[in-house]
C-alpha cells in the first residue's frame, strides 16, 4: 500500500505521499485498477448507477449500518461500480 501511495505521489509531482495517495492505494487494492478505456453502454452505466445508488440509500437509511465511505460508477477491477463501507471499529462477527 505504501509503494502504491508513493508511486501515485511521484506521478503527481509530489515528493511525499499524503492522504489522497493512501486513499488511492486503498481503492486500488480493494477495488482493482481503474479501467478508464473500457467501453460501457449508456444503458449499463445507468443500471450501474441505480444499483450502486441502491446500496447507498440502503446504507443511509438503515439504522446501525456500517459507515459509507465511497461510491463509484467507474469500472474498476471486475466490476462496473463499487460501494465501499468502512467500519468504525473492528468487528469479528
């Protein structure tokens, strides 16, 4: 994770990695590499937006749900979109 963060900082002409670089690294590790040149039809984009929006609304309106961190409808890894949750504490079950 540190290596990916530092490489991202260097790519953006910075000598030190910051929070944005570590957030980028976490996304890349958990969601996969972004596929900017992947061709996705408008229908699939819309369906992905509805799908990820559903995850977002369910988390927002469900009392006691895990905190929502980030939502994307840009293709990453093997998915067309991704909803990321970050627990406030470690949970074993």
